C-alpha cells in the first residue's frame, strides 16, 4: 500500500525554516525564505556591497550564486526527505535528516548577476531513501535567468 500524497504541513514548514535559519552562513549572506512546499522552494537574496564579485560592474559574486542555489537545493532535498521518511518516528527522522549534505553541485552561469534582488527556486527531480537530486534556478529582479544548478544531496 502506498503512502498518501505528501503535503508540507505548518509544523514541517516551521522545522525546515528553523533548520535553515540556524545556519550562520545563510544569515551572513542575507538569504530569506519565501516559499516552502512539497513542490518548490523559493528564497531570495538582496544585493549588498559585500556580495559583489566584479567591483567595476557591480556584479554578484559567482560563489554567492553557487551558495544560494545550493541552499535552495538543500532545503528542497530536506523536504523530499521528510516525504521519504514520514513512516519513521520524529526522533529517527531528525537523526537521519541531520546528515543532510551536498554530494555534488553543478552550476551553469548564464548571465552576469546584475540587480538589487536575486530569487532562487528549487524543484525535486528525484528523492530516494538516501540521495535526492534537485534542479535550481536563479533569477535577477528583472526576471533574467542568471544561473541554473543541479545538486545531489545525501538525505539520510
């Protein structure tokens, strides 16, 4: 018998949000969550002078782009893992999910990161018992697609 369709309830949304907010690097970059659902994660990053990589043109640093796509992908992988591990007790599930980490990340930089706000979205391509694959996109505030990424994450 299969499990019912997974929906991210308010309690799980809060757990993912708290997990995300406890990471000092996310706070330092200034990443803010917009949407957490079983279908998609959306977050944004306001541009600030500390994030510029090309100071002549004021372009977002490639490492910041990669980091934002990785964080969005990791959050989506975490949500996918909640679905896969919903049969476990809360403590067993949290023990497995505490091992979440990036195994592989590929970023394709398509255009310079110009703008005042950048939005990352991530969708789950596949979620297995131990590994999840996520596709992410980064858009600037005018809708320009800046970069895309594919990440593989260890989820338990």
